[in-house]
């Protein structure tokens, strides 16, 4: 996994979360508010984790093999991508809903 793939996954997850919020308000009968944001975030949590978990599992051998011969170059890459996936997944579940709640309401 390269940095471009990480950016692609993060961007797609954020876009899908916002589109799900919009779908809930336009077609799901939800009023814009905290309850809709929580419902939308919980409904998108499983797909986000299904995207991130295989990446976590795939990078785990490289991440845990820090001192092994031949992995001197792969370990820093695995560390950065693993950290990026964890951070982006957490931020996607915390920051995106907060920003949408603050700026997403149409008058």
C-alpha cells in the first residue's frame, strides 16, 4: 500500500460518510441534527472498518518485524501507513461528523 492508496481510502470514506448524511436527510426521513449524525456515523462504521481491517492485518507482519533481516526498508513504510490508517480511521469517525454538524445544515 502506498501513500496514494491511503489518501484514496481516506477520501472515499469521508465522501461516503457525507453522502450518507445527505441521503438520510433527503430520503431517509431524518431531520438534520445530532441524532441523524450519530445514526449515519454508526451505519458507516462497519464499511469503514471492513476497508481498514484488511490493511491493518496485511501490514502487521511488516510492522512487527522491526528487527528482522531484510525488513529494514519495509518497517518505516509499514509504520507510516499503519499509523496513517489508524489516525485517519479515528479522525474520519470523529472530525467528519463534527464538521458536518457544524457546517452541513442548509437553511
